């Protein structure tokens, strides 16, 4: 079991019109309000279009609000993009960066993810930096090599426990129902922490939370969240159902 306070983060991806988003946030907020002594942090990352709507609903629930991407620049001629300053202004405390859906579909490099993380840090946002291998990389025995390179090259030198979270999301496990075995997850998370320690110093690495993401559900959450280097989850599909998201959070070991 980890000594770090677990973070259960919902990545809603491109889901949620205003009425649905409001209803879902309200359901989660109500569950949270009934339990004020939780041994975990909760975070919801809705699409840009409903950030403010969800933020209003979450007000005074203690649930953190985040976004799913940001630009490297503070402002300027970047049609369609949103800056870290704008997210902060809209009430966000966190931003997911380098999700595999962006690394793949938008050709985001490690260097770009790092520049986005620096932009997020400059605005006082917590960057959730995603890493993870593809199925082919895994089959070729390249998991640790790929993830180590992603950590080395996507995490800024200024990363600390209070401004950075890592999410290990094996690409082949996202939205597929396939989940990495607890042994594999612990092995990769342990390796990520070693890489962070070499890059940032042992003490900093010890405090940084490393989340697992990829088909995390109420049925498998307890076993995953009990692993020594798993400090929470980044949840996709199951975050769109309040009771499943809450059940996952309830699976966190108590501190
Ligand atoms: O990509 C994910 C979270 O960022 C995981 O998605 P699923 O939980 O739907 O597999």
C-alpha cells in the first residue's frame, strides 16, 4: 500500500453535453458530500465545453476540476487551442497531458508534452503526464524501454510532488476491457519511480503520485489500488457512471 494520498481521476474524454455533464457531476458530488472523511482525492476532467458547468456543480464538494489538454503558449494565434492560463481562469487545478489518444491522433511528441507541462506549471496547475506502451511494443518486450524514455523526455526538470502526477496507461488496455496484471502494473510503476528518482532525486520521486489507467473498473480496482506504487487511477469509461466511479474510489486502501 502506498503512503501517498490516492487520487481517483475521471477522464470524461469527448463525452457530455451540458445537461448530462451537470447531472453526472451532481451525482458524484452528492456521493462525495455524504462522506467527508475520505482517504482519497477526487478529480473530474470534463471536455472544455462543460468545464465551467461542471465547476459550478462541484463547487464546495471538495472535488477537483481538470482539463484534458492545454497549449504551450499563454495566448496568441492558435485557433482551436486553450491555454493553461485559461484553464486556471475557468477553475481548473489539474490538466491531463500526453494522453495516448493525443500522442497517437495528434502526433504529440515527448518534447511537446514536456513544454505543455511547463506551461501548466507556470500557471500553478498540476500536470498529469500520461505514458504507456502500445500492444506491439509490449509484445516486443519494449514496455520498460518505451515508458522510461517517455518519463525522461516528457517530465520537466521542475516536476515536484505538488505539481506533477504520472499516469501509466498501457495503450492496449484503454477502452478494451483488457487490464494489465497487478504484477505488470507494479513492475512498470516501480520502474517509473526509479526513473523519476534518477531524474529528479529520490525524495521528489517518493512523493509523486503514479496513477494506473486502462479499463479500471469496480471489479479490478481494489487489487490495483493496493499495489505499493499505485497511487490512484485515471478512469475513462467507468468515470461516466457515478456509482462505478464512486465504487472505484471506495476501493482505495485507507491511509
Ligand atoms: O484512457 C483512459 C483514461 O485516461 C482509460 O480509459 P478506460 O478506463 O475507458 O479504459
